C-alpha cells in the first residue's frame, strides 16, 4: 500500500518560495486519504536542492536505482 510521486517540477522563478513544500505536503495528504502507508519518489542524485527539500519533509533513501547505457 504505497503511493508514488512522479515528476515534481517547480519553475526557477518560484523556487525558494515554498511551492515545492506545499506540493509535496499536498501529495502526502492525498496519499494518506487514499489509504497509502507511504509515499515514494525518485530523483537524480545530482539534484542537491531537491534532496534537501525531500529530506526536510521526512523522506529518506531506501534503494539505489541502477542503469546501463547501450550505444545505438
């Protein structure tokens, strides 16, 4: 019973104004209302600001995603 937050974007002009926090908190509320026991998301390890936001909002790392690229 888990929910997945897929693709959260905040435009550069709105960053730092609390928009991301409001969107994530709203997603958490909806997940709870739908009976979910958790909310998961994926993000780039190179996106430090997003990681700090998610950690501040209670998220923690739980898995590592790996990929191999093939030359076409």
